[in-house]
C-alpha cells in the first residue's frame, strides 16, 4: 500500500499510518482489535442492538424489500450518532454525502460507542486502498472535472510532508466539530 507522489513512494499501510498518528493503539503481532475480531466473524454484531443504540426512539434501519437492514438515515439518528457519523465521514471513511450511514459504518460507530478497541489505522488504510482503486466518474456538465470528492486530503498531504514531498494545499480543511456545529447539524429535527 503505497503511491508514487512527485518522484517518491509514499506508504499508506497500517504501519505508516500508525507511525504518522503517533502509534495510538499498540497490538502484538497478528493481534486484532475488538472491532476487527467481531467484524471478521459472521453475525458477531447484533443489528437489533445497533439500531437501538444509534437510532432515536421509534426509529430503525432503512431496509430492503426483503427486510434486510442496509442503512440508518440521518433523520433517524441520535445526536451522538450524527456527531460520530460526521467525524467518521470527514476524517476516517470519507464519503460524498452524509445523509445516511450504511450498515458497515454503523458497526464502526456502534463499536466506538460501546467502547470496543478500534485500530483506526487499518480501517483508514483499507479505505484509502479502496478509494484509490475506484475510477473517477465524470462531472455531468464539465467532462474535464471529476464528480468524486478527494478523500483523505489532509492525511495524504500530511503523509507527503512527513516524507518531505512538497505539497500546496488547494482545499480548505473543514472547521472543527464544536458544540455550535453539533447543535446546528447533528440535532434530530422535530416533526
């Protein structure tokens, strides 16, 4: 997991991300965090419990026609869930939209809220790898532009700078998530 940037290989594997983040979670060789252990085993997350914790009372997952849980819509989420969704979709698992949280990301929020250990570096490394492998779609009005947002821009710039690759930020980094932000954007709307 590395990419060629301005004449230099920049690693973005788990070890590189851990080192860049200051080694926030130290695991033994081949040891997994609680989140990864449960995610890698079939049916280790109780979807009913996830819905009860992440949704406001009386709300639940959006479901397929066959009844399978697929996502939680923003309007069904608690304030805390919306706050964590915003943080994750801005910093850990970038997304072009933030109106819902698909089931795999619901599991990550659930793991955080129930205080499971979560090794964030492999989650981010896997997301960068998947994100980099998706071909860009073209903007419907301007075919020279991509229709997809660039994920991990601050992290990628930071990694490049740590390897002494010059970067010129062209995008303003979002402001921090504060009480005012949460009150404005993460509070459930009254019906």
